[in-house]
């Protein structure tokens, strides 16, 4: 726990005071193995506290950000040695001139300040652990902040990319639907007002519900049903559509506008280009934690059974939904597309959150 990253009751000074109190107590316990008693060693540790404080804060707020972070390791080592010596010398001055005359006048005698044994002992035994401890704290804190920063950037990038993809889905879907309405108005069809009403419901879904991160699966299915009804109005009796829903869909959530591109694709490539009777079958099933969606449509392009990789999808809508699946359900979805004589199949499985 960093002494500058955790505050007690929002009082930073209290946090630092507690830290240094614990420091004195711990080192007193470590060094009090002689015959002079715990009080004597407590006084000794208190005498060495100014140098430890100097090393700690100079290391954390000056040497680390200005040298270590900038990878000037040679200068950091030299500066750290100078800092340790300066702190040790400061402690010697305070000890000989202030602390010992006041607190230990009866048990000690005056020594020279420049006694190299005492200076080096303080540097290596008392102050170096403080330097290493604060360095490790700063390294961990820096790593933690960098990781948090990278995660925040990743979240922002993910959100921006998802919003961009979703924004692309909207005009793509509206483009197809308005084309349907245009065809009906050219025919002066009496069902055109019904199309406008259904289009209004679709717009409401896209403008409001689709802005959410997750939507009830039932609402997504209702959105698909509205789309199917619009297409049925357009193609009439020559279109056979079957929508089958099973499992507990009421309590499950899914990303909005995630399933409709597959349905759109079935009508766009399997229905609009055919003149004979055509069909589309949509099966939506919730089984355990998995959502299974299977979309099949007829077509007359007789080719051999060849799997179509997901990353080779044609059309803006399918490209977007494949990308959204990768972003929203990484390692939690399966997408297979297969083209057979007279039939095109999309099989999607998504592991839903619990």
C-alpha cells in the first residue's frame, strides 16, 4: 500500500503519520535485540527518522519521476547514493548535536560527525531499506496506473468502435426498409400506411432501445418480427417465412441490432433476386446459457457445399455484426455460414451472460 495513495478519512497527513509510526515500531522491534531495552532502541530509531523521511520523499517525488521513470538508471543510482550519504550525514549531525545531548546525555559521549563506520552503517543498514521499499512502491504504483490507463483506453476504443459500427447499421437498415416502402408507393399499395407504422416502431427501437448496451432478447425478437412483416407485405404470397422461438427468452439479454443483419441478408440475397416461390426459416432458441440462432433461405445458385468463413461476409451489415460479435462476445460465440445447392444457412451461437 502506497503511503501517498491511501488516505485515512481524507486526511493525507494522518496517513503519513500512521505510516511513519508503524515504521518506527517495526524497526524498533527488529533492532531491539540487545540489553539496553526497548525504550533505548525506540529512541535510536526516532533519531534516525529525519534521514529516513528525507530518503523516502526525495526518492518518491524527485529521483523516481525525474530519473527512474525516464530510464536514466545510471544517474538514478548515483543520485540515490548521494541521497543516502546526505541523509546519513544529516542524521549524524542531528544525533551528535541535538538528540544525544538531550535524550542520551548520561549514556553516550560526543563523537566526531565524520565517522565513516557510522555513516556507512546508517546508509546500508537503516536507509537503504527505506530507499528500496519506496522504489518498489513507486514501481508497483506506476505499473498499476499504466495498466489502468491501458484498460481505460481499451474501453474507450471499444466503446467508440461499437458506436461507430452501430451507427453504420442504422442507415444500412433504413436504406433497405425505405427501398421496400418506395416500391409499395410506386405500386400505390393500400398497405403503405401499415409499412409506415411498422417503420415507426422500428425507428423507435433503433433510436432508444438500441442505444443500450444490452436489450431484452424478447425486444430483439419483436424487432425481427416487425421486419419480417414488412417484407411479407412487400413480397406477398410468393414468400414463405417461418419464425420459431423456443426456450426462456424473457429473462435473457443480448446486444441490440445483433441478429437482424442475418435476417436482412436472407431477404436481400435469398429473396429479392428470386422470381419463384422463396422461403426463409428463422429458428431462435435459448438452451442453458447459449443463444442459438439459425437463419436459412432459398436460392437458385447451385454450387458445391462450401463453408463461407465469417471474415469473408459480404455487405456492410454482416461485416459490422461479425466485428461486433468479436468485440462483445470474444471467445463466447460461434458463427458458421454454409452455402448448399438451393439453401444458404447461417448458424450463430452466443454464450449469454448469467
